[in-house]
C-alpha cells in the first residue's frame, strides 16, 4: 500500500522506508481532505436546492495560499522524496 515494490521492500532497512511511510501518510491525509471537501460541496448543493437563501459557491472555497515563487511544504516533501528514491534506485542499477 505504501508504493514500495515487494523486492525492494525486503532489500531496504527500516530507516530507508521512512520516506515511503511519510509519502503514504501525506497521500492518506490529502485523500481524506479531498473527500471532506467534496462532502461540503455536496451538502451545499443539496441545501441550495431546498433553501433559496443558500447559494452554491461560484469559486472553489479553498484557494492556493502559497506564493508563486516559494514551493509549498508538500512540493518540498515530494522533491526530497524523489531525490531519496533516485539515490536508492542507483544502488540497484547494474
């Protein structure tokens, strides 16, 4: 479930698996947040059908808060994870 291939899993030590665990945790949290946000939109859609005072939002409720030049925390974690994965993969190339 963490995205580690079976053979690679048995060749790595527990410390080397930590980036995979962190990435899995971030993805799980992201998926949960998206499901929660979708629930809010569905609730607002139903409420707007039943009550004239409730309006469905015209724009997304969550906007990008990070600046254009600075990478977000998730982007930085993804970058670090990919670099670590490439270093590990070099070890196994013939």
